[in-house]
């Protein structure tokens, strides 16, 4: 049995995938016009030119991270030892956990 997947996951975590595409108006090539992904160390300076044609490229921001849901927040509160009360009626609260 091999454990290469575990290694891959660790590397992927340390080397985030960055998305680039040529800047608007730049000639570019098919590669950078459609955008490409590049594995880079977090400390690496962002790429400024297409590795294939040398056209100026800019980083594309990935989709914004989804904010934690209320459910996740409750989970964290529960793990931290807090209790949550749910209001079921006027002046009546039900202990959720
Ligand atoms: Zn290019």
C-alpha cells in the first residue's frame, strides 16, 4: 500500500493553486488568454508574465470562500463547551446541547 495521496494533499496544501490570465488588452496566447493555473509556494512572488508567450498576466482571484454557516458556528460553540438555548415560547427555552 502506498501513501502518496497523503503526500499529495500536504503538498497541495502548502502549494496553493493560483490562477492567472493575461491582462485585458494584452495579446497573449491561447494558453494565457483562457487562463491557467499555477502551483506556487505561498511566499513566491506572483507571476507577472505568461510562461509561454511572455505577455503580462495578472492573478485571478478565486471565488470568495463561503462564510461559515450558523450550523458550523453552533458546532464550534458546542465543542468549546458552550450551551445553546432555543426559544420555543415566550420565556421558555429549550436546551439544544
Ligand atoms: Zn501566453
